[in-house]
C-alpha cells in the first residue's frame, strides 16, 4: 500500500487551485461580475482575470501550468482532476475513493453500488421491523440486525477495494508533481571558458552601413512632369 502524506496532497491541491480559478474566470464557467466599460449587466470575464492578475493568481496559474507540462500524461490527468477540487481539503482516503469512482474499473464500481443497495435495503427492513414490534428486540429483529451489520461490513470492504485501486494513481501523480518543483522554469545562462591573457580579441563591428545607390540623373532632359505627355522629352 502506497503511503501518501496528507500534507503533500493539500500542498499540491493548493498549488493547482489557480488553474481552476483561471478556467472559471475566462472560460464557459465564468461567474457574473460587476459591469465594466459601459456594460449594463454583469458577466465580464476580463474583470475576473484582472482581479487574478492583481492578486497574483494568474502568475501562480502560469507556474502550475508550466509544471504540468513536465509531468507524464497519466499523472497529468490526475493532477488536472485535483485542480478542479483545489479549494477543498479532503482526506487521502476520500480523494482515492472519488478518483476511483470516476476512472476506476467498472467491476469495482458496480460491486460498490450493489453493496450500497443491499445495505440500504437491510436498513429499511430493520427499521420497519423495529417499528412494527414496538422497538422490542425479537428473534426476527435480531436476525435483521445481524443482516444489517453484515451488509455494512460488505459495503466497507468493497469501498476499501476501490480506494486501494486509486491510491497508487494518486501517489504516482504526487511524486511526479513534487519532482517538477525542484526544476527551475527559467533558462540557465550560458557559461563559457574564462578569458586568458593570450587570447586574441576579435573585433566585430556593431553595424555595417549600407551605401545608398543614387539614381542616375539626366541634367538636360526630364521625362516626368512634361506638359506634352510622359513619353515626351523636354529640353530645359
């Protein structure tokens, strides 16, 4: 079983949260804002983007996006899924369960649904029997109570199987995310060989002036601007 620290989970979700807020500000999920530039109603996405620039969320979203590009595709999908829930602070078990409920195997998800339905049916039967007997414990109500306890244990077991399936995916995504935090996003300057005393200095001109070629001028004849037409020649 992969060991996941809840602090690593919450740190990653906090760093990924600006991505979801930026998508909500400039995408189809834009929230209504106060009018701007003569608008008569709210809903200007640019107002929310400006707020994100002022608060620094836009810069943090840019850094998170650059880190996501260095993550493998499988882990990137998990991190994008976490970005939509960045403002929440769930437990590791809750995140693994929710993740597996969405992308896990169909067989495991169907098993959880069946176990949940059986547990709810046992609860209804037990409640009806207790109300009928006047809240008195009889052999029938005792059997229904034991059945309800068994159904709850089975449901917990199915949920645990689903959680354990999603735990390695979450652990791999968090490891990949932490590995991108140690890399710098700015390019490193190129460092060449230090200069020596015997090195020859090559002088490179800053710019080379191009000689402008002047058109040939005829001192006695003018072709353009003649009152007799463009193709006529005039002697001054």
